[in-house]
């Protein structure tokens, strides 16, 4: 069994045909999916999806790209949802983390000081609630690590989603106690840097994700959109890269995801 630990099922490329997307995922051995919401409206839409599909869990937060449009009401609304207020009782336990949150210094869609304020507000909330954290860090890993170090206990419950930096950054992230998650990027022919990290990372500190509808893995890289079913290609590539059986890699990464997000064991 595989778990797609990061997927945007509310995207317009996937949401209108959710039933066949989920059927394909199940057929490929992807039995559970963590849906990630990036703002308040997205989180509310995602709650509607997970209500109809028990194999789905939800991580919600305010993405750094959204920070410029984020006001106190948005932070308050995210806080209420993470506390389970206004959420049907059967869904409260399926909200499993805060994310994706962090800093993006590549696009800089929001001023960096604004990104940091929104990031810190959500880290404080995650610390208060004891929730796992899903990090978005693009060309900002050093600053993100510096900020995380200020929140004792949070880093050990944190994963760097779509990890694409080098081993030096990976060492710092791992030294904080965080996990790394790999997307289809690791399968790309010119991805030697992240492939080196994927060989290096301990087996109990890694997870798998699609980041669908983005980042289709080889040999499906030209297929759009990416879907959870394509996670098997990333898993197979990583198993070969690390010199382990696919079943062993699937079991280890699934166990890591279950433990990290506190998912029910099946």
C-alpha cells in the first residue's frame, strides 16, 4: 500500500473527475491520500471532498503565495477549522495537520515579511495544538530552518514537502528532527541533487507524494495533470535508487506517513 501524502484534489484539473481519479489510485495501490488546502476557501472545499471519501485526510493552512491576501479573519478562520469548530464531528479527526505553510523566495508573490508573519502565526498554532506541519520552502530553506528552531517541539512534527535542495540543506533539516517528502521531481533526468538526497535520507525519515496536479513523474512526465495513481512511478524509482524492494519501500514510507499524520492503521 502507498499513501500520497500531498495532493491538491480540489484543483480544477482533478475535482470535476474525482471518482475516476480515486478509482485509478486504488487500482495502483494508493489506498490513502492526504489532501492539502492552501487557503480558507480551499480548505472548505476540501472538507466537502473528504466528507464523501473516507480514504481522504486533510491538511490545511495558508500557503506563502496566499500571504499577501491573508488578513486576520483568514487566520482566525483557519484556526477555527483546525480546532474543529464548525466541522462535522466525523471529519474533525481527519484534519491531520497544518500546511502547506512556509516561505517562497523564488516567486515572491507576497512580501517576505508578510510571508514570515503568516508563517509564524501558523507555527504558533501548530505548537499550541500539537499538530504536524507541512512545509513549503523554495529558495528559502535556510530561513525556514532558522524560524523552525525558534519553535521547540514543532520541528520533530514537520515535513519538508517536495524536497528539492541539496544534501547540506537536508542535513540541517534532518538535524532539526524533520522529515523529507519526495515528489516526481526525483525521477527527472537532471535531478541528480535531489537523487543524492534520496539515497542519503534515513528510511524512517522519508515520505512520498505526488503534489498532484503538478510534477508528473517519469515516465509520465508529459502527462497532465498528475494524479495520485502516478505515485507508484516515484516509489519504484526510489526503490531502485536506494537498492531496496518496492514492497519494502512502500511499507516503510506508509508506516512513516501513518505515524507522522497519526492516521488510523489498517
